[in-house]
């Protein structure tokens, strides 16, 4: 039971109670704000894993169709191509999975090293129906965060964190 109210007394909130509630709200908003900011390393890792899986899919598609596929790389995008009957590479624009992709969240292709590819030429990774492919390293970067997609002569394609500069 509440004590009887005196005339002129207000049953409102005190300044301390309002300050405590505001502090709790600010803390909750701070926690939510930190969780909404994605970790830049996670974004690069996810993009590298996505590219590795798409390259594996393209490799399998090349084997199943018995056609030569290729992937070209630009700083902000990569494109899947197929060698047509006239000996020209055409984009796989009608494929639901293997279509041109734009990299997200300020991620760039910082380097592409394909064995046997002359320097100065647009990097083109060839995927042969035999499952073999040239050894390659594709490096994705976002700020100082780097991940690599590695391909081996055996056809294995993997993604990993790039080694620190000066280490291999």
C-alpha cells in the first residue's frame, strides 16, 4: 500500500531514474552498433571462399560439359567465359551460377598470378575438361586484410588467409 500523497507532491520520475534509463539505452545502442559493423577480415574471407567455390563449380562444369571455360579478372569483378565452336570466348551470361560477378564491400582483386600467363595481359584462368588447371594465386584485399585463392596443377582449389608480407 502506498503512503498517502501530500498535497502538491508529484509522483513523477526523478532525475536519477531518467539518467539511469538513458544510460541503459546508450549502452544497448552501443552494443548493437558494434555488432552491425562487419569485420573487414570476415568480408574478405567470405568473398575468397565464394570465389573458390565458384571456381570449383566452373571446373566441374567444364568437366561435365567437355568444354573449355575461362575466368577473367578485373580489380572489382570477375567473369566466366566459355570457348564457343568458333574458337572465341563468350560470356556465360545465361548461367544462373557462373555469371559475371562484382566484388562487394570495397574488396578488390589485388593480384592474379597464373603460371604461364605473360605479364601485361588480362589475367585469364583456363579450366580444361580434363580437370587440370595451371597453378594460380588470386589475392583479394580490403584495406590491410588479404585472402588468397590457390589453385594447384592437380585441380585442387582452396582459399586461405594470405601470409604476412615477407613470408610465404
